[in-house]
C-alpha cells in the first residue's frame, strides 16, 4: 500500500474541517469505529464535486461521516444511506440531525441485500458508494448498479483490503483467505466489466472508481 | 510511495489498449521517454471522463501520449498542448496525425512561460493538465489558472517527486534539494489555496487534483 510517511505528508496538507466534522472524526477515533481515512474521503469528494449528483446511494453508513461530508460537498445532492447495525444507525441519525442534514440524508436500517425495494423507491442514482461487508461486494454491485442512472458512477471502497489481495501469503485464517479470494474475483470482474471504465486508486484501503460507459 | 507490488497488481487488471496506443507505450519504453505510468493515466482519465471538458490545456506534450488518450476518452474535447523540445514535438505531431486526431489536438512548440498569448487565444479551458518542468509549477499554475473556466479543474503531475518531497534526507545534489523545496512550497500553496479544493493522490509520481470552488 502507500507508505505511512507519504500518507502522513498528504494528510498534513489537508485544510482543517469544520467543528462538527472534526467532532465526528474524534468520536470515531475514541470509539474505534472505522470511518474513511482522511486522504480517502478527500479523494471521494473530488468525484462528488465533479459529478454533482442529484442522488447518491451509500451502502454502509457507519456513523454518517461520509454521508455528511458528501452532503456538505454537494449541496443539491439527496442521499440514501443503508446501515445494518442499529447502534451505528442511531449515532448516524444524531450526527445528521445535529448538522441539519436530515432533509437531504435518508437513513435506512437493514441489510443491503434485503432493502432493494425500498432503495429502488428513490432510484435512479447518479452516484453509488459501496463501503460495507467486503464479501458481499459482487452482490451489492449487481443489485444496485441496475439502479444507476445512464451517466452514473460507482465507487467501491476497501478493494485492496490492507494489501492482502496483492500478497495473501501471510494469512492464516481460512475465512480471511476466502474473503481475499472473493475481493480478487470482484476486482477482476469490475476491471473487465464491459459497461464501465474502472481504476483502482491506492488510497486508504484501495478505492475502485467505475464510470459507466455512455 | 506505493509499493511496486500494489502498482503491479493494479496495472495487471487494466484492460488492453488499442494497437495505436500500445505502439506509443512501446516506443516510449524503447526510447526512454518518460510518459505517464499506466495507473496514472487511467486515474487522469477518470477525471476527464467525468468532467467532459470542451477545452483542455496540457503543459508538457512529450510524445503526445496523454493528449491522445485524453482525446480518445472524451470525443468532444479540443486540446491545446505545449512542448518545448522540438524532437518530442515532432514525434507527437506524427503520433497525433497517425490517430487522425490533428483536428482536435493543437500542438504549440515553445516554453510554457512564453506562450501565454498564444494559449490565451483558445481560452477559457475547462481542464488544465500540468506535466512539465517541476521547478516551474507555481509559475505555470499562476499563469494558466487565470484561463480556467468558472467550473474548471487543474491536475498537476509529479508533485511527490519520487517521494523526495516526503523524505529528502538522502539527496546529495544541491540543485535537487532546491527543486524539492520548490515542489513542497507549491504543494502547500495549492492545498491551502482559497479558490480550490485539492488533494494529492499517491498515484504514479503524485497527482494533485484541484477543483475550482464555485
């Protein structure tokens, strides 16, 4: 992956965020809740700022950090975000309310594999961001890409899985080896997909950017 | 920077290019002419595909590799590209003609610091790509950002300079140390610039993505 020194150099140059955003970052750190790395979220936001999506679907809300940052980066976007962990869902709801973004961010509690009809209600989506259970990426992509608008794009996070997909020789757990194989299959599937131009960025835990061919 | 293994993993997944593009990549390799790394150009193209610029300014044509790839990725774009080395300029001209892109790519021979009035003739630009003498980046940015359209963006390549900007302790040449200081100053200047949202991607030799605030 990217060396710590390079990542630190880049992150040190990123301007300070607002007080609310800063508080969310601190909360995640204190409670050991994984939110996106700073360089990762800033990279994601370049695409949000360019794309200016009217509708965003996020799979994996966690505490609402990326949803609020996307909402703040694109003031016309409406966001549907799915979270299956009820505790995180409740924290996200509070965070979004505190930032007065509840009119633009709709949270859905449940498993992304089971919420398709609810999600379809708000389709089509101009931008889909997948940041959830890595073993389900192929399913998520197949389910939700059918709800992508004609000129839409999809970003899938964590596709390098701490570098394990590149070199998995040190993995002892059988379950983790199976997960690595699944992500590898997904990466090959997307990079060769006839309907998308895709690239993997070595940012954060590996970010797949897929732009629908028009 | 990014480890070789990670970069190789990503590049192995990138689909084959057309015969013409492949020939250019081979030519550059054989003649030791630096063109963008494969992962770098594919990252650049994600932004071109999203932005769909009508006009692109490129500072640093080399043999025309990135100009032709941008033209092929966005079929409505007109590109102005500057090169000061006459031999490379001539090779680029041939490559562009061979791909029948000479009606969309205009090459200018000369120093980017001296061609401003010619370049202004085709302004404003929706997309500016700077990939030339690193010591001149601040000048290039200041000269040409004034020709950027209201919703334009600028990508500046090689801003991590093989990692020297992160750790320059091993540099023996005084000239190189001065260059590293210049790039560092440039990076800080752009990342704090009030008119742009910017991020450095650890792709290729370091890619600065700057989106004009609207």
